[in-house]
């Protein structure tokens, strides 16, 4: 498997985690409701952790300039190392503002993989 196809494979995994997050969000009336549900909160944080970890693995890829690698890895580290200190308002902002933008970026990369 080439490095490029491995990078694309990682992007598909990230896209799957983004879809999971959006699915969780759609199951609740508000993002706050989602984050107040323990199971949804834990699942949301696991997705964010996985997105950050996987994006970090792409830091030397051909996609690195298009992806928010540092910010997502910082979120991953915070979740992994200070779980009980997580501020739900920050997570809500990430879900509301940054997840849709990342989804669009991933879709754009997919559309140009063979360009």
C-alpha cells in the first residue's frame, strides 16, 4: 500500500468519525442535550480523540496544509489527559463550528484525490 493510499484510508476513517458525530448530534434536539447525555458525551469525545489522533498521523502527508492537524491534536491531548476537566462549551463550539468545516475539507480532498 502506498503512502498516498494510506493517507486516503485515514481520511476515510476520519470521515466516518465525522459522520458518527453528526449522527449523534442529529439524535438530540440541541448539542447541549447531546453533551448532557453521558453515553453520547463519551461517544462524542472518543470520536474527537480519534479524529485528532488520525489527523496527527497525516502531519507529513500530501494533505497536511489543508487539514487542522495541530488544533485537532491539541483537543485529542486535552481529552486524553484531562477528561474530567473538559469544558462542554468548548466541545459544543467544536461540534457547531469546526466539525462541519472539517467535513467540507475532507469532501474537497476526496474530490481532488485523482486530480
